[in-house]
């Protein structure tokens, strides 16, 4: 994975480089908006990570440089306060954790609308909810896979249905996939179910990683 | 409910959904005690063990061990529980589920909304209805 990291603080760059080495990411640092602009004219990246305050501007300026790009902003500001310019935005705060490198090209951001309306800014409840989701979702995904691998289609329908609720509350974008699996499960049509299971695994794993990032923000 | 101290029995295996219901109940200031069981089998054990029946059962349908429909069949065949008011709260929009459960004398079939304020409205409405209604026991 090729990552552009916009960060003007040398110490922070060193810390991030260490994390990126562990994740086998190809990481390129730039120190300013101007340098970011130059490199983005010439190269494409799987992911852009940008500190908020930079010497010659802010992350708001980074957002103007690209469209339809996955960008992680190092900020505690709410994401809906930014003009996303068509980009898919994620956020985290310092010190950053290696899990941010798990946001890949195929990732989709969590839709936290329901989560935010449910928790209404209650940090303790947010922590409790995210911890619960992290407890149940990996096991729910495992159960879907077990049912599929054992060709137990009745069970597959059941497990796909059960997984929807947790995913819905946390905003992992897999509801449509789960609904289709649920609807098709009893047909036992492997040619249609297999791609859906693959899609579910990819999106759910990525979503669970993002839930971990959200949880880390609340440490 | 007619007796505001009556327990509300929630039969739901999804922990996130239980947290959501509890959150809504708390925010609405509903003071009835809540008791949670995670499937129909455990709910039956609970009913067998308590002296006073719950004022209302909020029942999910898709649960392991004994699902909501099976639970309803059991209680409707048992003289002790056959008049127990049950409201189904589920994500299932399947017509067959609605038909099966209404045939088992449920008091309402609610589909879990995708918006928390709508969810709260739904819980508020269920509560107000059962607050006004006389209980059969």
C-alpha cells in the first residue's frame, strides 16, 4: 500500500515511519501543502494521511488538492465540519496507531449517524457500545463463514440476519450485502453466494478495523 | 402500565440491541424494571421461576436455541402464560413472520427503525399503550 503522509513535525514522522515499517507500507513523507501538491500532480496514492496544522496551511487545503481519495485527517474536529470535496474522510488523533494503515483502497468509512444519535456524545456509552461491537462482530463474521463453509444455508440465513443489527448501529457499510446473503441463502446458489461472502469478509474486516480506530480515539 | 412496577421482559440475543432498548427506556424515564433473556428457552426458564409475570414481553424473533415464534407457541399452549402481552421487536419484514406471530396472539409487531429517535418514539408509544391498558392478570 502506498501512503502519502503530510506532516511537518520530524518527531511525529519518525514515530509514524516505525509503524509503517511494521505494516509493510510504502510511505512517503512531505512537510507542507506545497510539497503535497507537487507530489500529487505526479503520483497516485492508496491513502493520504494529513496532520491538521501544517506550516503553509491546514488539512482543509489538503482536501482541495484531490477528489475521490481516501484521506485520514489527524484531528479531533468532527468530520462533518470539513468540506470533503468528494473524498472519503476518516479521522484519528495523535498518537496514531498502526491500525490506521489498515484503511485500504477498498475501505468505506463508517456511517456514524445512528451511533452519534444513539450516544449523543456520551463518551462512556460510546466506549461501551464500541467495545460490545468489537466483541460481537468478529464472532458474528466467523459464524457466517462457518455456516457458508459447511453449506448450512439455513444457518447462513440466520447468521447473516443476526449480524445486521450490530453492523447497523456502528455504521459498517455491509447491510446491503448481508440482506442479499439473507435473501439468497436458502437457494444454496454458491456461484452467487461466494462473491457476496468474499465481499462481506473484506468490508466487515475493514469496518471492524475502523471500529478499533474509533475506539482508540476514545482512550 | 397499570402496574408501573411490573417488569418488562426483553427477549433479545443481540447485545447492541439490548443496549439500544435500555438506552431508550432510560432516556424516556420509564421506571419499570427491565429483565433481559437472550433466547426463548431462557425466557421460559425465567417465566417458570418468577412469582409475578412481567407486564409486557418485548420479543425478538431470530434467536438461537429457541426463536421468538417457538417461544410464542410454548407460552400460548401454557395456561399460566397464554394471556401474556407480547410485542415483537425485530428487523424481519417477512410477511410470514408477521402472519405466524399474529396467529400466536401477539399485541404488536414492530420493525426496528434505523434511526434512534424513531426507535425512541416507538418505545415511547409501546410504553404509553401498555401504561393505559389493563392487564389480563
